[in-house]
């Protein structure tokens, strides 16, 4: 049986009508997994235009970090809107300066930082790449297979989570060499510490075809997102920091998805005690408003000259207000809640894993959790069609989910969810799994 909150066949008549209107006027490039047409949302709940209620465990790809329409965030936006809606980043305003001060208080690099504000993750990555080239005078970069850093031409040069993101767009920014991301569940280097093996692989490249003195930066997600919600071995990020220091290479952490409390810490890199030279933030930073930041050590960012980089909408007052309210909520309670509820959630999923051989691995930190589906435990072959079917069946039961990697169901709910939300999600997920198994 479907969830009692699902009142119509999905999509319902109003959803069907809007999708039909949308089809001739909107690009088909959006990767929409199922026909969900949202009308309103609060907290971890969302309702479609036909009045069906859903439990939202994808939060707009991790953007609704404090839950949908958190009253403190909404009030902060209203207060900012009463003052003024826009002033370009060529000038100053209180909320923009306060946000940069707030990032310094959070101390992501254990030394003073400067901030450049923008509107999205891909823009923050572009800014980080430009800064790295500017301050080092070097042309090359290293990225990681499975990484996702955006779809504009600089960030796209690093994005390698799905080949569809690359088809038809060559050439992107030149000078990027990709290396494997350490994957303990699918080890490329048999019998070795996967983190150490990847570091050795990079050093081998430095001896063969990538001169380290020409590498401006290494760009990495501390926890890889679109590539499968991969948590690296504990040796990896400290080793990468040491490698960069040996060769005078900047280390850029892309925390667009894993940052702002998502992993149970304000910044995911804090789990390993490693500070980057540059960090990119976006997604959950402003609880739904378009906001990105390039955060860099002041010693690097202050080298930029007037006009070297900027944008018209960066530091929008409404977005800054939302970000300030979000950071307060995350620091005060939601990062800790993500850690506690995430631990409970992983435990419940591992109980489910004992009953479903198709669940090969459950991994993650905080409320950034992946459940990898496989055809059998001997081969660990990815079960892509099963994963797609699970998303569809979960939707019909009233649970909104996304996938990542080859066949991983990702759970990325708002950071304010409770154990009761997790329990409800599992009551919707289990029948969806059974139905998906029966259909493939």
C-alpha cells in the first residue's frame, strides 16, 4: 500500500497539467527523476499541487539545510527585504561584511580568511580556480574521478561523476589531470590503504607527465558527493595536505555539498583536522537562497588586485541575511543534530542491509548517507536499474530521494530531522525496495 498521505495517482491531475505546460517552454536538460510538482513545504515535509504529502530526504540537493521555510531564516529574509533588495558587490553593506566576519569566527583554516560572495557552487569553484592560478602563476590542476564541481566550463573540466555532463562540451578548461578518489568499498589498489595508494599515484604522475612545479592546486571534495557519497580513509586528507605542502601546491576543498553542518561538523574537513588553502561553499549555506562563497587564506586572497574578480549579484542582502541565520542555526544545534540523527539513521540502514542482500554498503557522516545497491555481494556489481526503480517507488510511497554514483541511493534530508522522521522514512523505503526488486 502507498503512504496514507498520497491521495491521488502520481502524478496527480494538477501535476500532469503543469508538466504538460512546462514541456514546450523549459529546457529538457534538467535531470528530473520523477514527476514531483511542489506547491509548499515546511521542515522536512513537502506537498505537491494535488495535496499529496511527501517526506523530503533530498532537500533540493542538500540546499534546504535548516528545513523548508525555517521561521528564523524567513524572518531574516523579510527584514533584509524591507531595507533594500540589491546593491552590487562594488559597494558595501552591513550583512555582507558581517557574513565575512562570521566565516572568520568559524575559523575554517585556523588563520584569517577573506571571502568572495557569489550565487552558486559552480561560481565559487570558478573563483577558486582563478584565485589559485593568480597567486601561484601555475597553469595545471589535479582533480578526482567521480568528482562533481559544477557545469560551467572551468568547473566542468573537473566534473567527472557522469559522462553525460561532458558529452558535447569539449574542450573545457585545459590543464586538468584526473586521478582516482579513494573508495574503500571498491578498491582500485588491491591490498593497500586506498588513501595512501592514491597519494603514491599522484607522486608517480609527478615523476612521469605532470610537473609538480606547474600545478596550481589540487581540487577535492572531503567527502565525495555525486560520485557515490564516498568517505575517504582517515589517511587521505592529511596525506594530501602534506603532499601539497611538499610541492608548493594549493589545496582546494570543495565543500559545496558536504559543508555547512551536513557531515555533523560545520565543515566536513574538520573530521580529519585538515585545513585547505581555499574552500568553496554553496548549497545549504543560505537555506534555499542562491548563495556561494570562495573562502581563502587572507595571505592568498589579498593578492588579488582591484577588478581581478567579482560579480554583480554577489553578496545580495537577502542571501546574506539567510546565510547568517543559517550559520547560527547550524552552529547552535543542527550540526550536532545531524551527527546524532545521522548515526541513528546509519544504524537503522545497516539493520535493513542484513535483510536485503541488494544493499552492498551503507556509508556516510552526519546526514550525508549513501546506500549502495548491488546485483550480488560476491561481484558487488552496481545495480543501476534497481536504484532507479527504488527512487520511483519511494516517490509513489511519499518519500523524496536522489541517487549518486553508479547505484547509490543518497539520503540528504534537512539537518533538523528527528529520529521519528528517520523511522517514517524507513517505513516508506522498505516497501519501495521490495517493489523495486520485484520489477527489475
